[in-house]
C-alpha cells in the first residue's frame, strides 16, 4: 500500500466502485428482463475513472460528460464533492 494514503479512504474508494458495479449490473438485468424500457449506456469497467474523478473534486468543481450517470452515482454513493 502506498504511504500517504489513509487505508480507510482507499477502502471507501473501493466500496464506491463496487456499489457502482452492482448498480450497473442491476440496470442491465432490469433492461434485459424488459422492466426498464428504452436503451441503457453501460459503464462496466469504468468505475475507477468515475470514482477517482469524483474523489478529486473540490466543493466548487463541476463536471459533465457522456458517462454522467456513472459519475453522478459515484458522487452520491461516496457522498463526495471531495
């Protein structure tokens, strides 16, 4: 483990990534079962990107992008604006 990083903080990042993955898998399941109409934009494998970006955000930072749902989920799961 790298020096300088709080293990609890790192565990929090990992938990955020797992929650995002679980959310993505559930959305995919609901879509394939026909419960969720329309189309979906899956982001499996990109959880670390969203989590890392959101962990680095300051209170006045704003981000947008095509993977907004994952980034938004990351912010909400981690409670992060930082």
